[in-house]
């Protein structure tokens, strides 16, 4: 790769909706390098089925969307951030349409869906493959855009910091060759998505290993609310299915949750029944599975017409049919799975982190929009709004202007040798994910969390020793990242002595007003390299 491809005005890490939109907007200001771990379309965005929330109907209102978001967030949303996000939503949706995103229509009008936690129909969708449609349009636009260099199959390893602790880019690994080189930029944007692979069961793709969160943490960025991990209530339970997500919109269109016996149970847990927020529904399923000993619950759509189901949920219908389940005839077996991180790298309303020159957008960031629990379909919206605001900030600040001279040191391999014990990586990877599922899952206790932290401290030492003495590979880089994120989740959960939103502990089953504040975590120094 020619040396000039490693310098640009802006470096964007990640190719979901937040990364693609940010890169496209920054291309108007200067040269952009967009680095993505696999191919450009592989991201959590691509797997998003439900849609994007925005007030697009005269029957709806900004105030209603704000209220629904605040209610779901269980008292921890930043109301100012919620209001600006909701207010900007229609403009961001229109922008997506201008970029070629084709939302579903009914009689020449955009079809608005209903999802749990929303008091009005405000979910724009493209059937049940909204994320895929958004990625299609944005990737196509990116390939036509000038000023953006897309570097696929490359993995960011660590952030580049100068002597003033400002971010000047990142060390990036070619996944094919293993070679690590510095990519320098005046401003770096983390858009690396979430960290679902920290857990044994997740709706996320394999790339969701919390890379941006972990790199920011190691560099000294402020983090917050890492204990708030959203478990999607309904992932397909089947031995051959790899955590296939069954959209929130199924329940929005009348889906009922039942036990193996056929009994409906959600009305016993919440007056909103199946339309309660995700944290309530996930805990209810978890509680019923533990109470009955059943391996799963069932999502019943059999009272809906087959023609409707095929038209509204074509992808889901065909997917589950491929596993021998006709959802028009048989209820679908479901279990909760790790889905979305409400916490992350702390940013302001322009995407700025606590490290100069470093921005974060999308699921990697903790903007204050979601609080203790994300309202359905607010995540794609967040990516759109804060990609726009970060790009505006960088344009206003003139970030493409020449910065102080800086020459990144080449990656130092030291005395590291090629590993002949890859089993160490797979063993630690599996142990972390199972430990997080069993001890730091939907329902927690201080005893379980303490056990988890003690084990993670030992694993972190093992991983650090292995990492610094071994020539890095993509697997060991991702292992180090999930270990860092797992530890942050545990520490955040231990610090929150209450139950609020997605964090539910048997030791403190009620929320406490004195703890209604963000849970901040910050590392004081960066590990020497």
C-alpha cells in the first residue's frame, strides 16, 4: 500500500450507518480514510431489522417521541440530547431518502410501524431488512464519492496519541498479512459499533468486539454507563440458527409471547404486555424460563394472516421457514440475547470525546440519548444525527487545517514471537463470553459480579502477557478488546447499587434517587508499549 494512503485529514474507523455518513460528510472538508474490519457492508447496521424512529405523521409529535425516550431511559437520559435528537430526526430521514434509501410505503405514503415503548407509529422501515437497505444505499454512495479512501479487511489496534495526549490517528492491522502501520489524521472518528460478542449469546455479527470502546479506554477517554447492556428479548432459538434476531416490530404488529404450555405471561409483568420496553420483556422471559425450566419462550404470530406476514416480514418469514417453522402456523421459539450497549465513550452533543482530536459516533458513543435503556429504533437515528453533528463540528473547527508536526513511530514488535498456541486465544475468548452470560447477564447479584471481576482480573493478566510477547493477530487483538469491555461492564455493574433500566440486581431491586446519575469510568494512564 503506498505510503500516502496512510495520511489523511480524517480517519473514520467503522462502516455502519454512523461511519459511512460521517465519512461522506467529511469528504466535503478534506481527505478521508475509512477503515473497516471486513467488507464495507458488514456492520450491526446491516443486521438491523426494525427501522429508524422519527416523527413523520401529523398524529405524532416531538413531545411524544421525547416522552417515550425518557420513559424507556429510566431517568438517566440527558433530556437536552433527547430533544435535539428528536427534533433533528425528520431532516436526517429525508437525507437518507435523498441518498437513495427506499423506505416501505403504503398507498404512496411512507409506512410507519409501531414498536415496543412507542406511543405512536413512527418507525420508518424497509420491510424487515431496514439496516440492509440503509447499508446498500450508503455503500453505493460511498463508492461513488470522491475524497474517501475505503480500506477493507483492516483492524484498528490502538489509537495514536501525541505528547499532549491528543489523538493523531490509529495503528491499523492488515488482517491478511498481519502487518501494522500508523494511519495519521488530524481528527479520528470512532464508529466501530457495539460489543455483543462479549456475551455467549448475541444478535450481533462476529465483528462486534467493542474495538472502539476498548481503544478509547486504553487511551484514557472517559467512559460511562457500561453496565447498561440491552438484551433483545426475541432471538430465534434453534440449534442451527446463529442468534437470528426477530424484530421488535413483530410484537408491534400483534405478536404474543407464550410459554411452552401456550399460556401468555407478559400481562403479569407489565400493563403494556408485549409492548413493554425491551428490558422488561427480556427479564420476564428470563424469569419464566428459570421458573418453568423451559429452554425458550414462544412468539406467536399465528393469529395474523399469512399474506400480511409475508408482505410485512419477508426476510424473517423465509428465514424461520428455512428452519422448518411456518410462523403463520406455529409459534416461533425465542430467547433473549445481548443486543446493544447504551453506554460507551462519553461524548458531547457534537461527538467530541475527552481526548482532543478523537470523536465517537453511533453505538460506540455514550451521548446520553438512551440513558439506562434504549427505546426501540432510536439507535439508527442516533447514528444519523451525531454523524451529522460531528461533521458539522469538524467543519466549523477547521479540523482539516494542518496540525502541529507529528510523525508516528512505527509499530514496535520488540521480542514478540509468532504464537504456536492459538488455543490460548480460543480458550480465553470462550471463557469470557460464558462468564459474562452467567454472571453479568439479564439478572445480576453482587456475589456473581465479584466472582466475575476476580476471574477477569486474572484473565486480563494472562491476555496482557500473551499479547505483548506474541506477534499480534486479529484474534488476539479482538480478545484483548472484549476482555477490556467485559471488565468495564462488570465494574460499572458493581458500582451501581440499584436496579435501573437494563441493570437489574437482586441485591438492590429498586431504583435509588441518589444514584440517578451517569456512572463514569476513566483510566488514568495508558499501558506502556
